[in-house]
C-alpha cells in the first residue's frame, strides 16, 4: 500500500471552515453534512496546493469535476477518519452523486483521499476510473450497518464502496503530479 501524507496548512483549514460555515446545507440533498463539506474542501485544498493551484471555492455546481487535466475529469473524494488509512478500508461515493443517482456527475476519474482528523493529516490513497469503480464497488443501502465496523455505524444514504486495496496507487509523488496535473516534478 503506497500512501502519501500531507499536513494541511492553516490556509487550507480556514478555507474549508469558511466554505462549510457559509454553505452549511449545500450537500444535504447529496447525503452530506457540514462536516463532510469541510472534509471535502480540506482534501481538495491539499491537492490544489500540491499542484500549485488556488484554493478551491464553492461552485454552485461543478458536476463532479474538481480538477481538469487533459482528458482527465477528476472528482476528489475525501473520507474523514480518526485513524491512519488501511488497505481494507473503503472509499465511498453516495449514489446521489453518481450514474445510479439523480445527479449524474461528469467526471471520469475518482481521486481518493483520507483525512485523519486526529493527526490533521491528508493521505493520498489512489485513483480509479469511474466506470471501473461502478464495476467493482459494493452497494450499501441507506440505514444498513457497515459490516466491517463493530460500533454499529450505518450508511446515511445509498452508497457504493470500494476497498483501498482495489484502487490504483501512485508509485511516486511524481507519478501523482504527472497524472493529476500534467507536471513531471514536485
């Protein structure tokens, strides 16, 4: 398992806090919460900083495209955790944001990150083509318990999940930069 870790700086955190405060209910129809909006913008902010881009701003509708890189239309997905990423952990997409939901997003790639809130650390886990994601991910209906957890946690919306071990890792940070941003060095 190859994962790259980054500590979000205060600009990334403040930007995500501002967006989640101003748009507290922006993701309710997507099964999201204020916390999930914050988490998403921390992840997107880190990726933008690595690529030398401006911090993200709230867009009324980005159609699932957080980054455009040539033919790559990338949706950055960040999962909030309290522990470091493990290979058997899952990455999820709620169906309201997918081809199975009411709002079909236009991205063709998912970039999965994990945000360890206890360490204030973003982990770049890997990527997967959207079509491949839907072929290998597992469906979990709203209200069903996550089978791998012992705390009774249940899905808040219809969701598809893929294990970290099934996504494509980046062999190096230069591979990440080339793949995501079209650059060949840090």
